[in-house]
């Protein structure tokens, strides 16, 4: 009895130390020799506590969680069984066994809910979120954290809410959503004092890195100094501090100081555990540092070691980052083919993981190498610039602008064709209306990447103009061949090979003549493949084959023919969802998505609507030059701008065409018909009130319960004019 009481006292003390994050002290206490009293429950709790201490310190090579599972499975202690499953999931995750980790954590989560332990259910969701990040399922990670935060809010755990919001900010940072990450940290300062010392330090550490990535390294170092005062009693957080300090110093090009900080981080991390995710990250940063110093053999050594650790624990972001380092090393060693392959693997993996910052950085670094044509470099730089500009990271924007300027000095002129007040003739540049800033940027980007050999994936809702954009890109590509268009869903499986590759005479029953396939016909031109998301598995496999080999062999022949074409694919579906549901090949997606171009819906570019209406009237034969029709045309454009267009530009074109026919080609009648189709409730209410008050705007505002300024705004919005004017 005395032995049991003593053991329970030790367990209570160790549990208290764990709650205080004193894991080393708790482990030391649990390692003291105590006689076994034969009680299964105390033995099980001892396994739980010792397992948690070891896992926190990065030691995954023990069977304490499994022992606890075996013990508690035979009892009615469902809460303790759930804790054991949670630790088992944590252990699997540390070993890189992600599938097993997910299964164990989901079982722990449902068990915690069964016993109404919402705090530990939230803790499990927090770990599931980190697992989802490793696997690249970012949206699921965010959903888990949001639910986790809700549980803690219901329980009144304000400090834990802040901790989970810190983790959410960390996910935002890892995926390149730097602005959102900084916003969460800024909001979190209100609850900062409610955190314990360690978590205040963790908050400062995370905030510092987000600041550094945004370009504010001075503020980042101040935050790191504050963090150090809070975490220097905790080994793991101290190792992270020196890692982040080295990272910031590397960004500031203070290489010697960065090396010292990273080496110190590595030393502390090795004292905790060798082969951890921290180990991989620091070695990869040391590889980046070695590259910056021009020590390529050292960079390769560090990157190889980091990659081995990252692959063992399945840390996907670090795996991709190591690919990027190895690409630069291969380039410096003169192995250009290998360098291109490493860069491609890095970009593909970052794309899959939605790591937008790392992907932009990779494209930028790839463009600086002499591996690509000017058009390909321009494509990479514009893609990188789009991200850095959106996140406000000015240092990279300036560097990319300088690189683009340098390319443009050596490249042939590729000026945009002016938008004309006439219809384009055959062979001329197709007209795309772009008064909207975002649409102008899309056009500029499309024009600059048109001459590259890289595949383009056009995405956007139905009616946004993907077909027109494909023609626009082909026009600016300089290719002498034709633009061939094909609907990917239109070819049945039985005809895929014959249509794509062609066939020889007698290849099958009915093949009376030889016929070249589509890829031969499009040789020297552009192949526009629409509705790619609906392609059958057979079609996807054959398309991947031709993209990899760039050769075709007709059915019934042994001769292979090389083909040179530019592929543009388009879809209005989310291909990532198709990939998750095993409806689309991931390897094909990476091939197609070398240059992604997303066309915005019309409700995101409403300032284009008046110009679009004018252009459509031109198509219908209406004189749109400066004449007596200008006021009516402008009013019609304004009216169209106040309607919603779920079918986008195509929907707007059909409506203008309908009004033109219904009005019997009369512009004034078109205006009347257009007004009848406006959203009626708010407009009619305002018009009725204005008439009732004799067009007294102030009185109408009083009766409606709004300000006079609101009345004036709505009058402009709905083109309401005083009837006696």
C-alpha cells in the first residue's frame, strides 16, 4: 500500500510538471526506481506520462504508448485509452508514418468526444492540423484548427485559444499567406498577457519569422530578442530561437553571424534528439547559407543530410526546399538537366502543398539561373512577382523588376496590340477588354509568357473568356502553325489513340486511308485542350505520354514522329478536388500547370462592363464613335454594371444581344428594357419615396431611415433622375 501511495504521488508530481511544460524534470522524476505494486492503472498512467515526456523531447523509439493502449483497452477508462491513442498518433507522426498517425488521432478524437473531454479533443485536432499540413491538406488543417478554437472558447480556455490561433498563424505563414499570418499575430497581442511564459515566447518567435518574410527583418530581430528572454529556460524553444535568428541573419546577408546561430541551434537540437524535423530544417538553412557563400560542396552535403531526415519523417515542405538547394548545386556543377529536374520537382511539390511563398522563391531562383529561355524565365518571374506583390514583399518585387528589365533589353519587342474600335480581321490579335487592373495584369502576364514552350493551364468560371485567352496567347506566341482546339470530353475511349496519334492504312477495320493524328496536325502550332477536367482516364494517360516523349506513333506503324507544339489546357472545375477524388492524375496536373492563368469572374472586374457593352454594340453593327449616342451608350453600360452576371462575359454578351433584338435595334428602347431588368426592390422603394416627397431627397432619406448621402448614392447607382429635369 505504501509503495502504491508513493507511486501515485510521483505520478501527480510528474503530471503537474508536464502541465508546467517542465518535461525534463518530469522525466527525471519518472525515471527514479520505484517498486512495482502490480496495479495496472498506475502502470498505465506511468506509461502515459513517460511516453509524453519522451515524445515532447523528440524521442519516438519506445513502446510506452502501445503499453498504455494494451492496459487501458481492458478497462472502462475510456479517457485514458483516448490519451494513449493520442500519444500513439503523435509517435507515428514523429516517425513519418502519416497514415497510421491519422488513424490513431481520429480514434483518440472520437474517444475524447465520447467522454465529453473537449479540451483534449481540441488538443487532438491541433495535432491533426499539423499532420494535415505535412500531408499538404491545408484546408483540412485550417478547418481542424478553427474547430479546435471553438472547443477552447466554449470551455473558456482563453490562453489555449490564443495558442491555437498562433498555430493557425503558423499554417498561414507556411503556406505563404504572410499578410493573414501577421494579422492574426497583431490581433493576438490583445490576449498576449494571458499566455504563460513559454507560450508568450512561442508567440514572439512565430511573429518574428512572419515579420522577416514580409521584409521587415529589423522588427523581426527585436521580436526575437524579446522571445529569447522568455524561452531561454526551454531547450526546444531555445533551439528554435537560434534557428529563426540564423534565418533572419541569412535574409540580411550576415553570413558569419547566421552560421554561428544555426550551428548553435543544431547543437541544442542534437542534445534533445537527432533526426528531428528541427534537425532537417536547420541543415537545409545551412545548405542555403553555404550556397550564398559559394561553398557548393558543403551546400550539397547539408542538403543531402536534410533531405534524408525530411524523407524519413515525411516533412514535405522541407523535402521540396532540399530539392531547390540541390537544383542550384547541380546548376553550379554544370549539370543543367539535373538542375531543371530538381527545380521541377520542387515547384510541383510546393504547388501540391500550397506553399506559395516557397514556390514563388523557387521560381525566382530558377529564373536567375541560365537554365531556361528568356520566355521561360519571364514566365517564372511574373508568377513569382504576382505572389510577392500581393503579399507586399517589396524587396523581391524590386529584384524581379530588375531581372525582367534585363530580359526585356535582350528580348525582341512584344508590345500589346491596341484595343481597336473595329472588329479584328482573321489573323489579327483577338480583342480582350481590360479596363480593370487585375484583368490588365492577367493580359500582361499572358503576353509575356506566350513565347515560352511551357504548358499553360487556364482556369476560371464558365464564360470568363478562356477560349479567347487561348487565341490571344497563340497570337503572341510567334508560332507559325495553327491553333487546334479540342474538347477533351468529346472523344470516346475507343477512339482516343486514333484521334490523337493517327493511324496507318489497314490499321483496323475501316481504316482505308492513312490519317495523321491531332498532334501531327498541330505540329509547329498550339494545341488548345478545353474541358480537361472531364478527360477520361484513357485520354489522360495518352496525353501524359505525348507530353513526356514529344513523339507520336500512328496506329499500325513502327515509325515515331517528333512533334513540336504548345499545349494550353482549360477547365472551369477545381482540379485539386478531382485529384483528391481520384478523377484526375496528379502527374498530369503538374505537367499542365507549368504556367497557371486564372481568369477573374465578371463580378470581380465590374469596371470592364461599360467597355464590354460598347464593344458588343460594335459587334452588332452600332456606331459607337463620339456622336449623339454616347450618353445612351454610357447609361446602358452603367445599368449593366448594376446587375449580377453568373454566366460572366458570355452572359453579358447574350443579354446585350437579346436587348438589341428585343428593342428592334433602337438604343433608347434598349435602355427602357434594361431598366426593367434591374434589381427591383431597393430601386423601386427609393423611386416611390422620391415621387411621394416631390423629389425631396432629405425627406425621402428621413422616411427610409437612411442618410441623404445614401439616397444620392442610390440615385447614382440606379441611374434615377428627377422626372422634371
